[in-house]
C-alpha cells in the first residue's frame, strides 16, 4: 500500500545526507516527490517508490487538507 505523503511532512531517511542531516521536508508531490534537506537546504527529486523504500519514519506530519471555508 502506498505511503500517503503531504506537502510539509518532515521525514527521516535511512541514510545520512553528506551534510550530516537525516531529516527532509516534502516540497513537491506527484509521480516524483521533491524533498529538501533540513541541514543544507539541498533539493532532490525521487520517484515515489524510491522514497518509500528509503523512508525510516515521519518526524512530523503536515495538516491534512480539510474543508476550508465550511462552518459548522
């Protein structure tokens, strides 16, 4: 089952980035997913399947898109 990524999620990958950081922010969604290193701000595009394979855990989940403008 595919992992549900949201813009703004902070993920921890299995391998350390050369700058020393393990944590990345999801900045683009699609067939390829864009992530930005929180250590050096480098941006990388990975295939969704490759990111799912490298993912260790979610550090922080972004707010899921909700019903904006709907009052109770």
